[in-house]
C-alpha cells in the first residue's frame, strides 16, 4: 500500500506528484502495509549538469528584469509553495520531494557566464541571480558557484540583482561590497515570517527569519542596497505579520520593500495543499478558500498584471495594509539604480600573456 503523503522530517513536500510529461508515476509502497516512513534518512542527491547556456531571457511584464541565471536546478530549501517546482518536471523528476532531494548542479556555470558576457551581442543589461531556485541554497557552501559568478560580474562590470532566503550570502560580502561600490548589485532578502515554528515547517531548510535580518543588516552596513521581499503573502498564515516584517526589515537597513501573494501554479497546488493538511489541518480549508478568492476562485492565475497581487476586495485589503506600513517605515528611503553603463569585457587573448590587467 502507498505510504506517500506522510510528513517527511526536514522536507516541505510529503511525497511526489505526477509528472505532467510522463504516463507513469511512482510512490513509496510497502507490501505488508507498514506505514513507517524513513525518508528522513534519504540524503539529497547532487547531479552534475553541463548546461549549454546560463543566461536566460525572461518574458514577463510583471518583472522588472529581462534576464536571469540559475546555477542550480531544484532546491534543498523545500519551500512547499515554491513556484519553481514544476520546472523539475522537464528533467523527468517530480515537483514534490524530487525537487528538494535531486538538485542539478551546473558545474560549468562560471565558464559559461564569462563566455556569454564576451559575446558582442551582450550589452550588459541587469541579470537576476537567480530567477527560479535560490543561488545560496545549502549546497552553495560546498560548490561556490554563485561566488564564482559574482567574481565574473565584478570583472566585467555586469550589474546583478540577487534574491535569497539564506544567510550564507554573508560569506560573499567582500565581493558584494565591491560590486555595490560600483553600483552593480541589489540584494533582495526573502522575508516570509518571524514565527520560527511556522518557518521550520513552511521552509524547512532555510535560514531563520532572524538570520535573514542579520544578513540584511550586514549587507546594509557594507553599503549593499537591500530590499525586503515579502513573498509569498499567504492568507491567514503570514498575512498578519506584514506590519512586523516591514518594521523589522526597515530596522535592519532595507531601503525598499515589495510583496507578492501566494499562487500555486500547476503541480505546486497539490504539494502546498498536502502541506497545509499535514501541518495545519484546522486552518487548511480557510487558507485554500482565501487564496482562491485572491485569484477569482482558482488557486493560480497566469494573467500578467494581476497574478502577483491578485484581485478582489481581499487583495485590495492586503495591498492597502502593505502600502500603509511601507509608507510608515520606508518613507525617505530609495533604492539606487543599477549602473548599466559600466559593463566592459576585459581584454583577452595575446595581451593576457603580458599584462595583469585590461589594456584596451
């Protein structure tokens, strides 16, 4: 009998969900019906991935960037609501536990990044690092790929926007400070909740809310422009924390704040719903109903212009609360624009044999 849908310690998903591109799916089965789940002991697998390109075009009027790059595919953080989960299906994996336990590592990301920046067609437009999975997820401590990407960006004068929910970003304050001094970086810290019990279940392998604030404070002190990203806002879950989150972010030195509301596109819906019914069975129906109300009766919305903020009276109420609190704590602060004029590929070729720096 199947024993999926049991809580797996340290994971957000409780099992896998069917892959839309495959005719067959799989689940844990015990022939004698013993429902003891021992998946806690299953280690994360890190698979080498040799990508053909690293900079991806983003076609979305809802976003303020046109390019992104992701050094990892899949994310060990295990956030049950993560909108990137369905991308794992393109690789033949599931959007549930597979997304958290099978992480593709783009070993050639740094080399690819430098090659693509050297192309005559590249003009130095800002790049989001990353657009899907967290560039500072736990494996980065070993791989150091994101750090390598920062070094290349500094070398070329390439502007970056970074979003993360991991305090590991403080490791790279030396590089981020140098990038910031040239106007080449903005960092968004995803701040979801300061309730540690909720964080531990909702985002099981992320940094605590306090450590994220510590990172925000350290980055700000180093001159790195930071943004508090309240995402996603989940009705009746972290929605009441909007005022306290904005206040804490402002006190930590953030220059700006933004938010999005929860939407569970595709296979994210069954993963998040099962998480709700496992951890918050008494509130599950209310949260699902309120989330649907934000999207015209559905748990998702793909229409540009409204999918990030929702529609209807409830969405307007959330927006008003956020705007009032942001005005209270962030008035007089502004985020400096990225320096898009500094991009210049360093000289390479024969000159590199005789000079330590660029000569052109």
